[in-house]
C-alpha cells in the first residue's frame, strides 16, 4: 500500500497541518438565542406580517435604556444597582440583542451600543455613521455601573455595518446577533461586521444570525455557528424550510461568501430555498482531528474526534436549531455538506446517521481517507468501501470536484483535486443504486473560489432529486 509523505498530505488537507496555526481568542460564553420571531404554532392564526423582516429582525428597543436609566436614578444601594443592571442586560438579550434601536416613529433614528465590565473600558464603536473612525465614538461609562455606552444616529435604511474597536483592533460586537462578512480578507479565517437593522431593509437577500460560543457536551469545546435564512424565510407565508448543516462555517463565509452565492441562487430559484447552518471550528488547529474518524491513525496525525463532532451536531446543535428556527425536521428535509475534509466528514455522517441526514453534499472531498489505518489512494478508501459493500441506506448524494483539463490523474498529483477517489466513490454509489448528482469541473483547483462557484449545484441538488433540473 502506498503512503504519502506528510507534506503532500498536509497540502491536500488545506490548513489542517499548519506548523504554526494562527491563535484565535476563546469565544465569549454561549447565550441561548431566543426563538426566531414568527414561529408558527397554529398556521391558521398567523397574521400576514408576523414573519416579515421589519417585524422580526431588529435590536432591542431603545426604550429599555430609558427605563434602565430611570431605575438607576431610584436605586439607593450597590445591590439595587447591580440588580437593575442584570435585569437590563437580560431584557436586551430577550428582546432582540444589541444594539438597541429607536422606534421607527420616534423621530431621530438612534441606536445605542454597550459593553459590560472591563472589556468596555477604552472601547470605541466604528461604522459608516462615523467614517469607520477608530476613535471618534467612545463608549462612556454610565455612572455607578460597569456599563459603557455610546449612542449614535444612523440612517433608517439598512442594514448598517459596524465594529467595536479596542487598542486599534476592530472586532464584531459579541452582543449583536446579525452579521455579514466584512470583505477585507479572503486568505485566512476572516472577520464579520455586526449589523444594525434600524428600519427599511433589503428583503431580497438572506441574513446571517450569529450564535457565539455554542458548547459541545462531548468535546468540551465551544464554537461559533452562523444561521443563514433566505429572503423567503421572512415572507408573509411564514414558511418552514428544509435545513442543511455546513462545515468550516467561518471559512465558507469569509474566504468566499457562500451566503452571497446562496442569495443569488435562491433569487433565481426560490423553490430551492433552505436554512443553511454554518458550523465553525473552535480553532483551525483542530480541523484535521474533528473532520476525520478512526482507525486512520498515524504518529504524525492527531487522534480523530469526528464522532464527537457529529455527536455535537446531533445532540447539541440540531435541537437548538429546530427549537429556534422554522425548519422542517426528519432526514428527507435535512442535509449535511462540506468541502475537502468537510466533504469527508459529511459522507461519514450520512453513513453513520441516515436517520438524521437524508442528503449528503461533498465538494472535493478528501475521500482517499483509509479504512485500514494507512492512507492508500489505490484501493480500500473508507467511504468507497462503505458505499460499495455495506447495506444501502436512504441517502441522496451530491459529489463535485475538479480535475486537470486533460483528464483525471491519480490522487496526490498536482491539480488532481482528489478526482480519482471521488470518481471511485461515485462509481461505488451508482453500482448500489444510490441517487447521485455528480459534477467534475476540469481545471478547477482545491480552493474556496471553485467551491463557491459550484455551490448553486449543491443547493439545487439538496431540493431536487432530478439531476437535469440542476444542470447535472
């Protein structure tokens, strides 16, 4: 059996084996996100405006700040002041999160930002409203509290992007729910802008909601999750939609904007619309471990923890998503997808949990992963073996990859994009009667640019069982 040098393997797995992974700060504590407004309990009682974006997507009302200030003026002891602050922070979280936004009929369009504790000291807010100045708008400490607050005027049109700034470093507001890629860096795990939705909004595009620091009961870590809802989700019909879980949830939104590609596809084909749950990693250094599975162990590789990651999806994340968003449940309405190692763990998840996932999407999947502990790109690839030899399970597949223009080469050769093992996988699936959507893009590299380009085919395949409908 032919073994690959570690350097070649690392190149194939993107950033999985970086010698010096860029450290990332620990995520802020996870806070249970309130159920998305407009969740239907009885379809017959829904008002036509109940799920529209202007009704459901906003920060907490500015009136909470005025009520808090009044309560603080009446507090006569440190204990009363602390209790008032605790109530204020909890009410802000319950009623929409940060920033606080004035009512559309209240005159000047104002919003308020705040940070609690020492993290608010020497902190500023920057956005279009102040020309992205790092120092023009400081958060000021509220007397007798540990709250630091800034109020600004913003246009009624939205959404309005902003960041907090400390020590010259710009970062997303951990108290804000709505985010968008800042378009500044596509060569690393990029950053997000927080968003203000103060009034008039572009309802023709989807939106991203951030859940920061979602914990894993099995792995003992925490990760950010970004929930994309298409424009139709905020429509008058209050639809419940199928849901698909995607790995590399930070890179797929910031290396190349999968949300932008989804907007374009769903605008052209609204019947394909689905809720997309982008699941980030706690840190890029754990990617190789969390997106692989035993028994593929080599002294140079970390112990695979993919089973623990899938347990996080099944036991921790999926119940939260189903409680907080209008999503359909059951395997036929639930998909899982990813690129490179994300494709590998998606295929593994499908075979391991067909009762949870009825659709699997893999883009340039690392399907040469072995079943016997030694990387072998000739035969014995774990997912090829499972597809060809194990009992058939109720799964549909979408498989894409690139290849040299002249034709597919052996895995591991430059420009091959693992086409050899992907083609073997497709052949094994078809030999067993699986429904497989397959696309080879000659000349395409192992890169987020090409995965975004092919994303519409994946999104179409999730909602359509006929390959011809998706141009495949």
